[in-house]
C-alpha cells in the first residue's frame, strides 16, 4: 500500500477504509517539557503525529514554569481558577454563578469575533492539505459545572431547576454560533469534550443524562455532521452506559477512558462501531509501568479496537510524572506495532 498523508490516514481509520498504519494523536502536558527539556522536544519531532503535533506544539510553547507553582486566573465566564504550573487545567476556586441570585443580570462572554474567526479559518486552511485538522466545539456539562460549582450543578439537575435548563441551552447556542463561524474553512472534525464520569460510575444517572444532555449534544452534533465534518467526543471517567447513545447521536471518534471500564468490555460493546482514540492507562501503565507493560498495553488496544480495517487512533496522555524512558517506550510501541496488516493480533 502506498504511504498516505496524515489526513488520508486519519480519515481512513475513522471510516474503516484501511489506513496504511494506525494514526497517532499525541498529548503532552507542559510540565513534562519542563521536566525533560530538549530531549523530549527531539523525541516528539521523531514521532510526529497525524495532526502535525498541534497539541504538543501548543503546550511546548507555554512559558516554562515549575510544575509545583500555583497559578491563578479568572476565565471569560467569570470563574476563578487555580492550578499547578505543569498542567493545562486546574480546579475551580470561585464559580462565576455560586447562586442563582444574579442570573437575571449575568452576561455571557461575546461569541468569537469576526477577526478571531478569520484567524482560526486561516489556520485550518493552512494545515488541512497534509494534516487532519480538529477545531474546538466546546463543552456543556463541564462548563456549566465550572460556572456553578460541581455540587451546585448536580443539585440543579436533581431539582430540575428552570435556570439550569436556560443556562445549558444558552451554552449550546453560544457554541453553535462559534462553530458556524469556522465551518466554512472545512475542518476535518469538530472536537467536543466533557468529563462525564467518575472512576466507577457516571456523575449522574444514565436516564438523567439522556433526558437532559443527550438532545442538547445532538443539536450541536447535527450542525457539524450536516457540514460534512466529523464529530469527535472526549470524556474522562466511566461512561459505559451512554457510549452507544453517543454513537447514536452522531459521534464518529470517541475518546473514552476505556481502561477503567475494561478494555475488552468496551471493545465488545462498541468496537467497529466508532473510531476509538485510545487512552493508554495513565493512572499506572504510562507513569509507572515497565517498557514491557507499556508495549503490551499498546498491543492490546490495537488488537481490540483496530482490527476493523481501521477504527483506532493511538493516544496516550503524558504528564509531568512520566519518566522519559516511558514516553520513549510508548511512542516506539505506537510505531512498531501500529502497522497494517495486524498479522500478530
């Protein structure tokens, strides 16, 4: 088979049309670059992924800081955050809407400006010929959680408060307005992310998710699918009961934390039905496993999810706690075992 471009390879994997090899999509936290320096930069240069290392380059460019340094900032929605310097996300210190008292006066941030949309479209168009291009679609569960605070939002849902319906409906409309501004540049996919699960269960009942969130996600996904772009969805945590629902409403690339739900169990349910962006175990295997354990973990997910004439994108999240030799082992396993045909699987 002739070698494909990165864009061709990703699209073939998503559509189960036989990529030349398993595509890759890396993510490395800024703190890992702070810890490992130039040798990590050199390593990711040797193992470029199929989006042009766009996530890696973004975090590589962040101002180096001590991973233990505490950083505080207030986001565009009015929420005050703090985090350790080596990460890209943090914890809410002060939600924008701790009570509903000021809901009537609360102002959403403006949608993406015309200038900002033009810059985003130009960036998409510059990368699209060779690389697979993702654009962000936003979140509705996590963003509302940040704005209200986790406990408050879950109580809002339990009480079925009208204000939470209004808030999330406005978030959906806000995201759709932004998405429509960038779709003319024809990104390959729009990526959404909401961490819907804890370690062993959803953060709400499946029935509540289906009543409240499912139709709202579908409204956003329909806009993307109607444009010809793919829908990419990420969620950390346990989401086993709703994975088929996500596929039903249009998700074509799913990035679940499959290890905590059981790799084979997830594969038996949705393998071959949706393209999986893997999440190689980052709680033990990537930071503390041996080279042999890392290799076996990569081989397992390729055999389970990638044996459908495609259906898999290799990814393993690298935090500042990961030794350099483990990052090297991970990327070498991606290279050595992600070759079609999978005669060994």
